C-alpha cells in the first residue's frame, strides 16, 4: 500500500499559484499577440484572440487582488 504524502501547498496556496501562473503565461502571450498585431495587417481572428487574452489577464489580476490579505 502506498501512502499519500502531504501536499506541499494547501488549497488556498495551490489556487493562488495556479491563478498567478495562468496570469503570467497569458500576459506573455498577450504581449506576443500585441507585437504581431502591430507588425502585420489586421486580422479579425487575431484581434479576437487578443481580446480573449486581455479578458483572462484582467480577470486573473482582479482575482489575485481579491485574494490578498
């Protein structure tokens, strides 16, 4: 029988870590998409992706602020 080890993070810390990771990765993708939008002709699909990424960045930022003590 294998014993389960105690998690390194509690539920709250794991949630904050996941949200922070999603925020950082999405913000990086958004910077890349912004640069592509500046360099190349307009593309509706690309602008839609940019819009979605902005929404994710803003929501994760809002969530991280509300989690702060």
